[in-house]
C-alpha cells in the first residue's frame, strides 16, 4: 500500500532535524534496512509505532566530529542542554520538553545508566561521547512502562558500535581544536572463528578556558582530560542463541571554579565509571527472549586545595567522595501471536547503593559532614511489565502496563496507550498517553536532609500529532502536556539540619514541537521549532507558591540547518540555533537570598564541511560560534568563543 523506499528516505529527513543527511545518497540500500530502533526493547520499524521517536545515524555523527554528546542533543527539537556550550567538564543539565533534569532516562544499548551518588541520580554526561556510537535514539513522552524510574519525559538510548563479522576492520581519528583540544580515537573490530570482538579507545585533552566568566582578565584556564576503553565480545551459542558481553571504562579530570565570576586555581574534580553488561538472546520460530544483567560502579571526587583560596571561600580545604553502585537483572520476551499481534512481557530487578563522605577545614577547624554508608543508603525495586501491539494496513495501537514493587515505597503501576492511523500514503495521525515515575534518590532519602517517608514522583503525558512523509518533503507537528505530582523539593527549616526533602510540588508543562525537512538533489534543509510553557506549585505550611518552571530553559527555540553537496565527495552545511531569553537563579551573598537573573537571547552558528578523499580517508572541519557571539548559558559562567575543530579519519 505504501512506497517503502520513499517513506524511509523521508523518515531519514524528518528524524534528523538538526543535521543534513548526505550519507543517504551513497548508502541508500543500507539505510533502508536500518530504519528501525531498538529502544522499544526489540528491533521495530519506525513506521509501525505511534510513539515520537528521533534517530541520529552514524553517518551523521561522523559529520558532527568536534561536538560533544551534549552539543549533538542540544540541537534536537524539544531538548535543551544547559552547559553544552560551556567550558569542557562543566556541569551539564539535559531537559526534555521542559521537564526537570532527572526526568529523562539515559540508556546504553537499552541498559539503564544513572549515578546513585548524585542528588538527582543523573549520569555525569561528561563521561560520555559520540565516537563509539552507532546511532542515538530519542523517545519522547513517558516510557516508564518499559524502562521504569526516571523515564517520565523521555528516553535517550545510545547504541554502541558492535562487533564485526569481517575478519578485521577499524579506524583511527585525530581531531584538533583551536582552543587547545586534541582528541584521538581508535577502533579495531573483527571476528575469529565464531567469536566477534570490538576494541575502542579514546584520549581527549583540552586546555580549555576559564569556566567562570573572567571579569579581570587573568583567570586561569580550566583544563579537561578524558580517557575511555570500550570492549565488546559476542558469539553464537548453538543455532538459536547469541551471547553479548560489553565492558566500558571511562575516566575524566577537570578543573573547576569557585562559582559565578569567581576564579579558583586548585579546585579539581575526578570521575570514573566501570560498567559490565551481558545479554543472552534466544530466537525461536515465533518468539525471541532476552536475559540481561548489568553491574556499574561510579566514583567521583572533588578536592579544593589550600594553595589558592577564593575570595568567597568559607573554608581553606575541602574534599568530597561519592561512590555509587547499580546492578540489575532482567528477562523479557517478544511473541508474535498472529494477525499482526505482538506481545512483549518481562520482569526485572534493580538495586543501587551509595557511599558518600566529605570534610572541610576552616578557621574553626575540621568539620566532617555525616556520611552515607551502603548498608543504610540503598534501595531496590522489582517490576513486571507487558505491552500488546496490533498493526494493520491503516494503522496500529500499543497498550501496556507495569507493576512495580519497591521495598522502600510499596506498590504502584504505570501504563501507556499509543494509537496511530495512516490518513493517506503520506499523512499519519497519532495520539499517545503515558504515566511515569521517578523514585527518590538515595541522597534525598538518607542524607542529613533526607526523608525516608518520601514517595516516588508521578507523572502523566498526553500528546497528539500529525506527520507527513514523502521523498522530498517531511514534517511532524505535535502538542503535548506533562503533569507531575508529588514532586520532590528542598524545604528550608529554622532548626537543625535547616532543611528537608519533601513531596510538595506540582508541575505542569505544555508545548509544541514542529519539525520539517526538504531534500532534493544536492540541497538539503531542516528546521525545528520548540515552544514551552510551564509552572510549578509548591505548598509549604498550607500556602501555595506558583512560578515558572522553565529555569535555564527557553520558551522558544529554533534550529535551521541548510546544506549543499558540492560534489560526490564534498559537502557543506550551515546551522543556526536561536534561543529565546531564559531565567537563572543564583545565590546573592550580599542579600543572603536567591535572586533571579535574566539571560539574553542568542544565536549560535556552526559551519561544517566534510570531504571524502577516498574510501579510507575522511576530513571534517567544524567552525563553532561563527559570529563569535557573547552569550550566557548559566549566570556568571563562560561559553565557547569562535573556534574551529579539524578531524582526520582513516578507515580500513
């Protein structure tokens, strides 16, 4: 009934709104077989779902050499990344559809990734990069039915490059930047007998620039160093089974400053993570099932030495250590029931704990904060879930539910319903309803400010949209509303410890997402627009306070990318990203209170060009902040000036 080839080409255009897809022309047949995502827990064609999904391919990531993962996500519709364009190693907060930073779940190959030692349990995005990825999958809306806690506003699934059936293949890439960056990556993968393997290493060094906004002209450069090792091994087990083992080690070291406009010359941070992930897959006639396990350890340290003491410092020395452990075991299966019915069902168990300590030395002597120990600061959750999907010629529907048994909070459930219908060969109408949840972090439960009576945050999402797809034009327009109740906030008190986390917040966020793409001959163009409006209401002592929830998040954002292929080997593109004004909140030491600061609108521009010398050598040039705009992401902190990154990649 449908022209599959045309639909796939248009899907490629609409699902890559922030970059121009030139790789399709030379790898069209490969693209047609790959227009599917794995984030729904099994490979599924994009045109057989009503969910809002975006995809960034490996070919596009090659053209984004010189960008961090946060910079790649920053240009996607509905996503705002505060800190993406700040100094390397800066704190990065990812907001999906205006929701809080802890309401988006990060996955690596479908495995949940977070940091149990963090206040919001979010992963340090500085530990991640795009060099080892095959693609990025972005699912909007509540995905807690399949993925549990944190997936209230969306899921970002990083799909890594897998082992190869070829004997040996690989690449080496050297990337140099004008602000003192040197990034070297190497990958080798192949097969031996029935074993397939993959080795990926990376070393990134940046001399950087001052993280704090330099007001006097002599602030030190805050450097950043990152190293990574990724190992993969897989092989068939018999005729119907397959085993995958994946190990990932990341570490980084960065220099920090003392705060807005405040230089600090001996404040350093270290972070490292070690992850082991295993998957066993069995494929029968009408069923496929998976057994998965993961073990992840994250350790972070912050040290502020006494060689240099900032003007606003209250201590001469401080040291903090945060250690988190996550473990999980999951079994799930997919059954084809006939007549286009597909059942997905599974059960999983997750456990996490943390060890935290910190102390400081001031004129009053040494002070040790109350520590957190794993035997006390831990939590676990058991869940069972199921979804049923029905597809027919004119559309389809998916319904699902998840039952959660927490040993801290008791029982609760979530659900989803995702219908869609094809109005014609080009037009598709969809409507989605989700509920989701986020469990309190270990810090919110067990720290001196903790509250062991906290309940999970609960959310719901409604969205309606319309998409158009043909070989030249594509578009997607949707409206959504997210509601959160029992939101966790910090409530100040007049007695020791002078504050506590409580479930007193309600948040409402609504918005519009518009994406469009054009592709004809050598010309390609993409456009996306995001509108957000949100409020948060906190109830303290019987009184309600309502204010905008869009802290550091713009109400309006537009991304326009235009590109041209000058020859079969050479392409050029120009990206513009406009962000409206935003509001930041900072602590004013003179007033002893938090005050609001308005951040002005800005335009970020990138000029990118890539050239294929031959099938082995690829050159990419990226010029960032083309107009050398002076803009602010966080009040009192610096952002990237005009700079260029040149990458040379050799494949074999």
